[in-house]
C-alpha cells in the first residue's frame, strides 16, 4: 500500500522551475532515497509537508491530498529532519525532546528513543555541548518523538562522523522492519545506494529510478569491440595454448574431415575424389588466409583515457581510486578530481582486473589497493572506506561481500 504518492508535481517561481515534473511513491514499510541537489530536495520536502503550494500535480499522504489546509493531518503523520534546522541550545537533551512531545500532545518513551539514537549518556547534557553529529541525531530523535508513519530526512549523513552514519543506517533498517516509511533526499549517490535499493536520480532529464541490482546481469554483452569465441568442449584441450587463428584453422580442418567421415557409404573412386577435393579446398583456404591474414600485436592497457573538453587525459591505473557509473557514463575518481571515461564500466572491469580492481557494486569499480576499511552497517548493507583524503565510502553489495572475502583471504 502506498503511504506517499507524488504525482506529476511541479513548482514554478516566475520563470524559474524549482521542482520539475516528478512522479514517485513511497510504500508502507519502504525506504526511498532521492539523489538531487539541495535546493530541489528542500523544495520537495516542503511540498510534501504542505508548507508551500505547488504549481501542478498532486501529493497524497495515506490517501489524503496534501495542501496548505491539511497541515494538522500531516503534522501527526510525518516527522521531518531538515539539514539546517536549529535547536534550543540552552535546553538539555531530554528537555528538548519533552518539549516537542508536549507540542505533539504525546507521551514519548524518551529512554528508548535516546538509546536508538546513541544519546543515552547525553540525556542531561546541554545541547550547546553536543557535537555536530550528536545534534543531527537529536534532530532525528525529535522527528520521531510522536512515532510518525513517514520520516523525511534531508541529507542526514552530511558532515557527520562514522558512528552517526552507522546509527542512522541501522535506525532506518529498524524503522522499515517496523512498517514505517522513510524518504531521504541526499546529494551523495553512494549514501542513497547504501541505505536502500529504491533510489531515484535527478538529472537534466528529470527524475529517474536507478537499477540498483547488486549483481551484473549475465546477459550483459561485451562492449567496445571485445569478441567472445565459443568452441566445443571436445576441442578445448587440443587447441589450448595455440594462437586463435591457428586454433580456428585446425578446428575448421577437423570439421571438414568429420563431414567426410560421416558421409553415407560410397565407392573407393568416390572416396578418392572426395579426398582430392578436400585437399584442394585446404590448399586454397591456406593460400587465401596467407594473403588476407594480418598479424595484430596484442596491446596491454597501461593508461585509462578520459576526455575533458577537447583534451584527452591518460591516467595510470594506480592513480584511480574508484570508478562510478552514472547514467551510463563511467567517471574516474582520482586525486585531482573526477573525469568521464569513454569506456563503459563493464569494459573497464575486464581491462583493470590485472591491476587489482574489483566490481563491488553494479555501479562501482574500486581499486582494492586503496581500500582501508570494510564496514558492515546492517546485515544487508556494507561499505568500503578508502584511504584517500576524503575517506570516500563506496557501497559493497551483499552478493559481492563473500567474493571479496575470498579475494582478501579472510
């Protein structure tokens, strides 16, 4: 059952488009993440809360249309954490939550709430003494004080420590198991993918749902001129180690001989004629191949090309931290910045395997030499923390976790 429905919603401010046409839903017991810029995310959350009017479309919350007149219904059913939301710093943590419980006219279980957000030991601490990460957790606790059906989170992991990220991801997983719904807006795609499989990406073409399947489809065809030749099992051993053209010629000859051996009973003269014809065919084929055969020296990839404007930049594989695919474009993340590559992620995976790269997720290829930590957020959520200056976090799909352990020998 859909708890939140956003149907063809658009908002204009004069000639400026604040919200393009967006269309999505959040079901009961589901977490949905939208990767978008901060302005769009903020406007979208305000619209869902019914605090601003929309130019076109409809928003339904639990079957009731959301508008400026439905504020009371929304207030009871929705909890929201805003990125730049202020707090009463002169209050203590418990006093702050009691105040909001009083506004919602509920009796909150503060002990359980504080424990879930890792703030049990801060109950009597002044909010002014909390770190930025602890304040973020307190704001989320405030959003949950009245046990809403839908929790709205605006960039919840922006500028927070690792402990807070761990607490928030486990909290979201627990809320979903309890049947509550969560909608997240974030500017970081990795965070969206790591939290949920229901991810939408906003781009110039609008809002698009991403395929976040943890495995690479087996039907994915080779790209960029790569060819795959399949040979019969019975011929494998005899042609191993031979150059491809030589193996193909031997198999071609064998097939010709098999054709002769399987012919119906014929006379001795007919056999001699067939053998003569076959010999002529072999000689002609060999002459044709000698004329047309061109020897191509195999090239080992030493550089990864990336194009910036009219310039072609060549990176050494060891310079690349990880590669991220967005809308079919593979982006190289190196120390100097991010650069689009002309190769697809599938092609890069094959080319970079000898250099220690690993397909950790459908949309990510990581240089294992750059990995510093493997983090288990929940039983279905994992991340790789790199040793770059930004301590980049890369999603590790559940299906790839065991494969990585085998590679690392753990």
